[in-house]
C-alpha cells in the first residue's frame, strides 16, 4: 500500500493536474508504455490482451470463475450502450436508476435502442434506495433488468449498489452496473452482487489513458447475448466470441492504450489493489473537502453520500464570483477542475482520482483561496436557497 506521506511525482514540466473523473493525471510509466508500436495481429499483442483480461478478472474477487472480460473500443458511453444493447433482449425492459447526468444518458441510450425502460429519477441530491426499487419491481413485473450507476460523477454520489442489487435479485431481476468511475477503487465483488454485467473504462480508477472500456460479465449471460445487439461494432457477444477463438479484437484495437493500461494495472496491484487505491482516493477527498469547507465552500452532498471519486461544490453566492474566472485562476496554478453538471444549481467539481495524493489536494485548497482573493470574493458560501433545497430534499 502507498505510504500516505510519500509524495507522488508531479506531472511533466508544464502539465497541469487533472482534477476530473477521467481523463486524469497519469504516471510516467503509463506515458512511457505508449512509446512503442505494436502489431494488432501479432502474438505479442495477443498475449498483452490475454494478460489484461486475466488481471481485470482477478479484481472481481470470489466468483470470478463464472465471469469473463470483454474489452470494447471507445469511451465509457460506448461500453454502456454495448452492455444495454447486448444483455437486454429486444423484448426486455430496464429499470434505469438515475440521480444525475449519466443515469439520464443511459435512459437516452435506451430511447435510441428502441427498447422498453422505466426511469426512476432522484434528481441531483439523493441516491435510489433498495425499498424504492423493490416497490417499482413489484408494481411493474415486465421489468427484466435493473441498471445501477455505481458512482454518479455529475454530483459525486456513491450509490448503495449492494442494497439495490439485493432488491433486484429478490424480485428475480438481473443487475447491470455502470461502474465507470468506481471500479478499481471501490469493491465490486461478483459473488456478493451477482451482476449479469458490469462496465468500466481504462482512464478512470485504474489510471490508464482513454481509448477503450471493458465488460465483465457472466459467461452464461455472454452466451445468451447472441443476437441481441443492435450494432455490429458494439456487440459484446461477437467481440467475446472472436477473442475466445482468435485472441484478437474484431476491429483495430487501441494498441498503445492497451500497453499503457497494462502498466497502470501493474501499478494498481503494487499499490495494494482496490483497497490501496481506494484508501489514497479517500484521503485525497477528506483532505480536500476539509480545506474547502474551511474556505467557506459547501458540498452538494451530505458526508454519507460523498464518494472518493469526485466532489461537487456549490458556486459561491458572492457577486464577484464567476466560474470562468475561477477556472482560469485554478488552471494558471496548474490545476484543472471540472464545471458542474447539475440540473438546478450552479456548481463545480473537483476530482480525487489519478496520480495525486494529499499534498496535491492541499495545493488545490491553497489555489482556490488565492484565486478567490484575486477575484475579490469575500465569501465562498453558496446561495441560501441552494442550502435550503438541499436540506429539504435530503430530509
């Protein structure tokens, strides 16, 4: 496990820290792994693909023997669409649980697929709960699958996956999980959750670079997925079948990204796996949130729902505060933050993941303080109406 007092090396000269939910700041080893070219059909690259799949399966925990790993080219949204299009039959129906932009994007994906779904939209502040899911499933027996967003990064909510999965299984429904921004730092054991499929991405908590995602799915469900997909390139069953037969990707793979990801996987294991990576991110969050609150900033969420992935803060009510100026000021100090993605209030987000430790998070607080001073912002407190709304909705 990483020593909390050990400072992670800074990015290369001139590179800012990316305080985002991915792409994120990567290590020298990950960057350097991309300096060599690989033949996509060559045995060496096939061995790299095989090793990558095995290492990802090892992170599933007990029950991994029932699962397989299928990498998919593209961004995380490509993988979510691939999962929904491949594992939900054309006559199936999905309960989409949303409490932010990515749950709503999944619902939009279902519209594009032309497949039935029901949406539970909890807004920006609260997670869906198991008892709510149980009631919906009892009222709507046509539902066949439940889609859970593990960490909703538009707000930073860490959703209660375990209780939702338990409610779904109790009703005889299958579970699909979008763990884009949580897999690799927060436990997601297959034996406990018994999910049909889960998707994540190379450029999140494992700290690789963008270019592909992956599906971890039950082998029996992979076999049953044949013929479901609406898409040639996003057919998870076809990709799995080809890899099992040839060891190759069906279409041109992101060879350099795979090489970088293998370096990232080795570093992940050396840090102590999921537990070690999660501990560093949690420390990042705690140090940064404490410091920002001392400056007067307020988090969107109550502590119990704060994820160690990304934290959303209300924008200050002070009329001198302008997010664009605040963003530029932080960037000038070598820190790139993320704009808000909420539906109601003005906000911004600060990521806790990537090659960063608590020393970097203290820099974040110092930079925020200095930027507010330069802007002439006297108070970082949010509008009272935002706090009242949070209080009402969280009750």
